[in-house]
């Protein structure tokens, strides 16, 4: 496998970095809604977002594995990392040279952090919601109005993508800063979990977006082009949580005089399915030709969502009363898995796509 091809500037391995810089923050992220901004910036500083010295396939594999490793320790951080990688994907795939020359380098070195802003548009393109943002053409740009119920990985100095409807037949995509005039943001932290993800309600009150911030004047075609990568980078969130849950079950084998052996779901069964899915995904990424197959990625994303849910439930049962404590590792993994099931595209949307 092509995995973890490091740049020469990296002095720490990824696992060492996670152990020293992320693991001590996990409980604060989960319980106190701490946003792991410093860790994300550190990944950029260490070269983990770099794309200029790698082939497209190497970038894909490298970033996929990055999300997987981070999510084993903390899926909230893995999710914010996914947001960052999605934002980078938009600019890498855009034909806007201003964005590529002036913003992409700062995204890749961690100076700028970014969000996706595509939850509502993905539901719109899936015929599940109306588009929440509207655009009106002005000289040298567009005026944007409307609201987005939740955009994650945002904050001071951050940027994110948006899709707005210009008319019934055209939609545009832009990449905008959080300090855009007319944009107001209100933090959301009342979720079951993943509250350290810097998630906000974003309201647009006649915000002017200049032409040089337009990712694509044809959002329909652009979203179709980037959505396979957008969805692909969600799969390692589930792989990481599943792996961590299986390892947790193994550690509890001898609890209460070995009574866990009587439970119907055992770690060997989960691990066999996990290994098969993981190997299949990596084999696909190393051998696909030219373009990613959307339907195949949808199926892989759905499969890992179901396996993750099954694994965290088994982990709770094997952990017994200790797992029912809010601050416990199994309880955190349970909350993470239910977030993954409801992350756009949700399980029900994935099922709809494959129907």
C-alpha cells in the first residue's frame, strides 16, 4: 500500500504527533467543547496537507489515512480535519487561479482553516431540501442572502464554501471568509456529541462576494466533480472509530470473570468484517482509473457507517456499567458513531442514493 509518504520536513511520525499533541486534549474536546484548532494548524505546519510534491493518487491515499489515524483517537478532530480537506479539495479542483495561488497554499500550510458549507447543497442535489442561499448578480460579484443551519470548522480567520442559487437554472459556488460583511455566525454546542467541532449557524444579510472568490459559476457541474472526494474522506472517520471500538472490546475480555464471551457479537467477527472492508477500500484507491466511481464510494460509505454503529454498540455491551459513564471511552465512541450516521449524506440519504 502507498501509505504515510512523509515530506522531508516532518520530524515526527503521525502517530507520535497524535499521541503527544492530540490525545491529552481528547476529554476536553469531548466534554468541554474544546476546538482542536492548534492541532489542525500543526498538521499543516508539519506538511500533512501538502499536495504539490505528490501525485493525485498519493494525495488521496495520504489524506484518507490521515483522517483514519486521527479518528482512532478523536473523531471530533477527525471530522474537523475532514472539513479542512474538503475545503482544500474545492480549491484544488477549481479553475479560479486567484484562489489556487492566494488561498490554497495557506490552507495547505495550516495558516488558514476551512469548512465545507455543503450540507444543505448535498441535500438539495439529493432532492431532500430546498437550497437555503440565494444569489443576485452585481457588477464584479454576487449578493448572497439566506442562512445555513450548521457549518463546522469555522472561527476567526477561517473560510468556507457555499452554494447559492442564482435562478432556477444556475447555481454558483464561492469560497468566503468568516468576516465577510453582512455574515453573522452563532455557535452551536447542544449536540449529543462532536461539540468541539466549531459549528455555527451562518446568516447572510445581502453579503457581497466578489468574482475572485467564486469557485465555479456552474456549481451543479462542480459539485458533481468534487463530491466523490468529499464523500470518500468521510469513510476513514468510520474506520478509525471502528478500529478503536474493537480494540476496546479486546481489552475488556476478562471483565467480570470472562462473561463477555457469552455476548453474541465478539471482536473477532467485527475485526474480520473491518479488515475486509478496509482492505477493499485501500485496494480500490490504489487501482481506480482516472475518476472515482460515485456509486461505489456511496456503498463503501454506507457499509462503514453500519459497521461503525454495530461496533460501538458491541463496545457498550462489552464495557457494561463502566461504559455508561458519560466520560467513558465507549460512550464517546457511541456519540461519534451516531454523528457519523447523521453526517451529510446521512445513512437515509445514502440508502436513497442506492435505491
